C-alpha cells in the first residue's frame, strides 16, 4: 500500500546538487538539535519505551513537515525557533503514523531508513505503544511548551485534530489498505482522496501551524494551505514515478515495488507520462498559491521546484 | 496483565440495589444520547472505520469517566451538559486504549463486554486504526465543540496530554506488560505506579476537566484530583479482590484469572485482607479529599462508597 513521505528515499543532499540546502538545512539542524533534547521520562521502568521512541524519532528523514512549518513562520515574520514545539509535535505524529503503518497487521515492513522497524527491534506491543505515546507527547509539546496566545495554541491543536482522525491520517490509511490489490484500477477520485487524507492533511497542517503561530491572517493561512496541499500531492506523485522508474540502487528499495504489491498509485492510474503531467500541474499550483502572499516566499518556491525535480 | 476500568464487570445496576442510580444514571443517559449522535464521517469509503468506532464506543460500560466529569462540573455550579464534548473525549480516549490493549500483541482478548473485540470483528489493522482515529476525534470534540474560554479549553487538552503519553496511559501499559508473569512478586511501588499511570491519570483528568470547565479554582481542582486518584485506586483494588474471590458467574469472566496469568495485583502483593484494607484506606482518602470542597459533594461521596462496596 501507499506510503507516507518518510524521507526513506531521496534525501535532498543525496540526490541533487540543486537542492535548496542553506535555509532548509538550517531549519533542519535546529530541529534535530531540539528533538535530540527530548527525553519524555527518566523513570527507569520506562527506559525501553523512551529508547524505542528516540530510536524512531531520531532515525533520520527529510523532516519536510517541521522545516516547512518553520519556513512558513519565517515568511510571515516570526523567528523560526518560535514554532519548534509545534513543528516537533507534527513530526512526532508523523513518526507515530509510520510506526503503526509498519506493523505486521498493516504494511508489515521490517526495515525503514535502512534500520529495523520499531516493532522488529522492540516487539509489536512496543510498536503500538510507542506510537500511542507519541500522540500524548505531541500534545504536551504544544500545550506546555508552545509560546503564543491561548487562541493560537488552541488553533494549533484544532489543526492537528482534523488532520489525524477519521478525516485525516487514520481514515487515509484505512482507505489506502482497502485499495491495496486494486492497483491501476483505482479511480482518480479515490486516489486523490487517499493521498489528501493520509499525507496531504498533515502537510497542510504543518504549513498552517507556522502561519497561525506567526500571526498570519485567514487569507495568508489559506494561501499556504493551498501551497502545502499541492506540494504534498506533487511529492507523492513524484514518489510514485520514481518507484516505477528508478533502479533499486538509486531508490534504496525495490524499484517497481508499488506495482508488485498492487498499490493504487498515480502511475497506475494516469500512466507514467500522465503522472508526470499531474506532478507538473501540482507544482505549478503550489507556486501560484504563493503569488498572493506578501513576504519572501523564495524558500517555499525553491522547495516546490526541488520536490518536482528530485531524483532526475 | 491488568485491565483498565472498562465496565465489563459489575455494572452498577446489575450488582447492588444501593447503587447511586438517580443522578449518575441521569448523567449516563445524557452521555449515551450524546455519543449516539457522533458519526465522524459520512464518506462511504470510511463506512467500516466509522462502524468499528461506533461498535466499540456504543458497546456499553459504566461510563465512570464521563459521568464523573459531569458530576464534578455540577458540584462547581456548571450545567453538566456543558462538559459533554470533553467528557466524551475522555471516554473515547479510554475506548481507544481498550481497543489497543485487546490486540493480539498486547492482551490478545477475543471478547469484551460479552462481544467480540474490535480486532476480532473488523481485523487487526482496523483495531489499530480505529484506536488511532479516536485520538484525533477526541481532540476535535474538545477544540471544536467544547464551550469555554480558550484558556479553559487549552487546559483540558493539556490535562489529556499528560494522562495519555509516556507518563500516563501508554507508559502504564508498558509497565503493566513488563510486570506480567511477576505476579505477587511485584513490589508495591511498581504496582501503584502501574495503576496511577495506566488508569489513575485519566480518571483524575476526568474530574479535573469537569472542575476546569466549571471555573473551579486551583484548590478545588486539587481536591477533586485527589478524590479521583483515590477513587480510581479503590476501584482497581476492589476489582482485584473480586477477581480473586468471585465466582465466574458473578464476574462475567474467569474468576482467579489474574493469578493464572501472573498479573501484578493488589491481592497478590498485599494478600486478600491486606488488599481490602488498602481499598478501605483509598475510599477513606477519597472522602477526606472532598471535605475541603465548598459544594454539594453527596454524589461523589455516594460514588466512593459504591465503588468500595460493589459486588458484596
């Protein structure tokens, strides 16, 4: 079944010399330093749980969501460090979804980012519970550590409520599993819906949270939401294209594995050329969405172009 | 391994004629009517997910948490219906924990409240995802539907953050699983810690949320927190006592099953008489905690006495 954007493949600095490294790598370095400091508990009886959580959250990845959140905050005039607690909350929720997706009852993956998955290393019960624990810890980061007015912080929680429940991540994974085996026979509407629910909603929230905490207005929030939805869509389509065309070596996993597993993919539904056109269109819409934003959106533009052209 | 207070056994109206039915049953009826109206999504592709969620949340139970939340709100002068969204959020989080606890990798239970568990009826993946989805939906109930100032509503989320993460429900379940097989050899401190994290924290939050939303002060919040912690402890100890002494018929499950499974229980650690004394002490402390509260605490007192003496 389809995957979330997990950074397992095509990390920016390994794929393209034209990657927008400077500002993104700066956000990323700050983010990595921040999460390195998260311990959750020093209770000896919880040592293994904390170890499992740190194992999964410190295991790399592109960190698209938190760095997007930081960049959007900066576009609207906030110091990117301001949003670190909420940006981290989003990444921890993403991490929890990856751990649960990997479980034997779901995708049954033994490896992620070249290392054993959490349930392979710590057992299945720990995989379930480490994921569950991340949700509570995400809320603690937001409600205890996030600066901002109560209205703003509450709005951050409301964002994540919508993007993680039935009409977000969890519902998207259900639909994705339902479609596995259908492959190219999936209808375009269902395919888009799976993507929007499963990954689009949380990516949109990442951008929106950056805007909310920076004090951006409704219109500006809507603009970056639109940008982020299209960015996430573009990322997913390019992922499908790369999966269908790249060699195993370039991809870090079996090329063509989506087709083998009967996943509903954009290549399966639109064909290779059609999928590339869809990716172009999504990137174009992402850039267009930024046109109304009053601020330096060059970093966001770079990211959209990078996402469209990575791996080539 | 130990269980949460799930209402599988000893529903008030089936056990004792002295149960404080009137006000509690009124809260409960209002609560049941409220959750009956929760649909989450009308998207046909999510029909099974919604069905699985409704199957588990409408499957009965004593509803200790939401009715406690409502009663506490009333003690501090609020209309109990005011707190329904947050009270429901607590119950949905409790429901999600039960679904995950029942999974094959955890307690591997096929039945709950006399019906197949969610994963037995809908498959293991759906069990994991229905649980996950409940968390997001709980947050939507609070952040979209709960009346109150932003400060109050944010405080409700903060409460749940603390009682569900590493230092709450998830961490408690990890410790409980670690102790399974240890049985009577568990040390009292660990036993109390398991209970506090796994069930005590969320029951405390139920009471505290009622107080927060009713506008009670810090001292009043502290008093009902103390009450709820002792109430939850008393409930757990009595549960262990009943498990060790009741017949299968009275209990609705195998009597003595805790001992068979090597669970860490209060009877195992303190012996039968010692456990009864601990239960008395907890009930007494619960009542004492109410002594500083300026309001009609008779309903809370009734509940403490009922919890202590149920099943006799």
